[in-house]
C-alpha cells in the first residue's frame, strides 16, 4: 500500500477511495486519558472531527510538464462533489450533537475553486439552522487549532487542506498513533488508520495499534454493532488510563510493552469501563446491508442557471523571449474577433504593464477576449489556436466562460 514519492505507481489507497466514491474522509481527534499532551496537562479537552473531501482537488493527480521547466497540476473542485461531502459533514455534526461547524478554506486567494466550496457550504448551512456555521481561512485555522483547539467541533475542508489540517490535529492529541479515519461513500466505506504503512517498523512488534483499533471501532459503529464497539472502546480507554503503553507514548517511568502485550491487555480488560468518559452501551442498531447493482455510472450535475457564454481563451505558450516580443506576435494573430487583454507569467501580469523585478519562466499565458463582447464558439478558438501555432508552441489552453454576465475565471496578479 506504500506510495512511492515523486515516481512509480499512483497511490493504491487514493485509487480505492476514488474508484468506490468514498467522498467523505472523517477523522476524529479526542483527548485520551493516559496519553499526555500539552493540552491534557493544561486540562483543555479536545474533541474535533475533521471532514475532508476525498475525491477531488489536487488528489485528482492530473499533472503535466508544459515545458522542461514548468509543471502543471489541475485542481478540480465541483459543485456536486462539494455538496456531497458538506452535506455529510452537516448530517454527521447534527447526529453528534455538535453546536458548531466550520469551513476551512483559502477562498481569499483561490477565489473560484475554494470560493465554490465555501459558497456550497453556506448554501447547505441554510438547511441546518440549529448549527452555528462559520468559516476560517486555513492558515488562520491552523494557528487557532494549536492555540485554542477546544473552540472547534466539526471542521470541513477540501482534500489537500483537510489532509494537512487533520495531521496537525493528530499532533494535538498525541500523534498519528491515535488518529483513526473513515472513508464514507453512499454504497462502500473504508476504515483505516491515518498514519499509513510505516515500513520502517514493520515486523518489529513495536507499533502502536490504537489508531487502527479506533478505526475498527468506527467501522463497527457504522455497521450498527454499537454494543461490540463500546465494549472494545471502553477496554482500550481503561487500558490507556492504567498506563499500559507502547514505546511511542506514555509515562516513561513505566516500561513500554510491545504490540502483542498491548493488544492482550485490551482483551483482558473487556467488560471494564474507564473512569473518564466511558462509552455508553446503546445496544445494536438494525442494519440491513443492501446490494447495489448499478447498470451505469451515476452522473452528478447541478441545474445550470443560464446559458453558458464563451468570452475568450487563455493560450499557454512556451517562449523565453521578453513580454513585449510575445505581445507583438500575439497582436498580429488577434484578428477581427479577439483582443489581447494581457500576458502573464506564473500568474503575474507582465504586459501591458508589469515590473522588471518579476522573474520569468519559459511559459506565458496570453489572454484573448471577445473584441465586441459577443459570444465566441469553439471554431473561433480553434482558428486562433491554428494561427498562433505558427509562432508558438501552445502548451495548453483554457476557455474563458461566463454565466449571467459574471466572469468564471480568475484575473492575473496586477491585472
């Protein structure tokens, strides 16, 4: 299951999540008595649930080398995908009895992608007036989590940001050895420890099994086997309270035990309850396992508000000459339907205005918009592409769309 870094096969784990559409990654982080942290010693309890979008974002893994110096990763945030995970987060928070749900984002910079995620968050929030819904920019969220984690309850984020923030939260409660997770889908769910494969300690019988055990407990709860789940969880909590620990945590004055001895101690404590936060036996819940025979792939699509309009195109071209020379050539190809609006490099405008202090790489974005504001068609774009290709290698292009007169594309820095 280990994923090679910077080479080799795609992540098997991510492939499983995406193939079976487990769109919500739920990760819970709680204070565990017997696992000392800065916050437990200060008497500050932590009970945070991170819900991370699990299908989209940069985890699509759609990457290209546009030139020998420039790599591109496409980041997909979709309205239906965001709706799926955000609705799950609100439903889960409601069942948990939470009072607050927070959206972590970077919509101040990524105004369209994170902006869409944040927009969907507040649309869904209208259906849950009993929950206080707010949002925090993700860097500010990280600062607040390490200073006052007790202020947060449920946090929902996009894929990559959620991955990073959830590992941060693991550090608040003792480390990845105490971080369980659930990958939730409509038909299939996968339960796993957050920490991954840890090949450096494989076969040594020293691993801390708590995260994997908590993930298994989460699976039992998901299946409605609440009595069994509470017996195992109470035994685990009782064992931790009594100072039994593996080498990665615990009171150093008490000798550490190996994985086998730790597991045996938990088994011996079945039927016992911890002093702090014992889990109540709610009894099992009837759970009918449905078998789904899908004859086609489900199509997720929201209702389009108005007719789409193509108003221009971004042409990403390879060149190592100065912006003025790029502009001279582009202006010759604009024709009677296009106007050259600006040229940018790594997202910063370098023509018609710019700064000599802006370092350049060998890939520019030449932005063309409709000359008269009228809608363009794909044949117009292809014609411009063919014309420009006489002077440039075109690495990529993106249509500039608009709905209801609102631009659906970002501006360059300085534009």
